[in-house]
C-alpha cells in the first residue's frame, strides 16, 4: 500500500454576520441571488470543490471547500461574496491537509 499524498485545501465556514436577519425582503432576495451566483461561478471555475448550506438553522450558515494555491486567495475569493461584503455573512477559514485522493474530482 502506497503512502497517501497530501494537499492543502481551505475549509470556509459562512457564519451569520452583524447584518444577519431571517427577514425576507426583495433586497435580501436579490442579495441571496448574488451570493448564490458568486458561489456558482467559483464552483464552475473549480476553485470551490464542494459547497452547501447547513440545515440546522445555527450560526454557521454554509460550508465551502476551496482548492486554491493559498490562504490569501481563498480569503480574497470568500470576501468577494456579496453577502460577506454586505455584512450578512462573515467568513471563517481553516487550512486543511487532506489525502488528495479523497477530493472530489470533476
């Protein structure tokens, strides 16, 4: 059995931000659509390997797995999310060393 080869990825948690509200308004629906479009573009570019919301209604609203060369790039991409810019969400990033054979390939 060969030794696994490891790579670093970045686990990004999206948490409720200072401007979080559960209220539904047309403005928040537009912001949510922009948030989803941002994540979809990152997914399509291959920079995000897996993503999705959490369903327990807790402080952490979603999780993404970024596969980019650096923490700085992961942070810049996550901070460019319209919901983060608006303060609806805040990011928490953790570098994570994983066996690269466990990564989802596309």
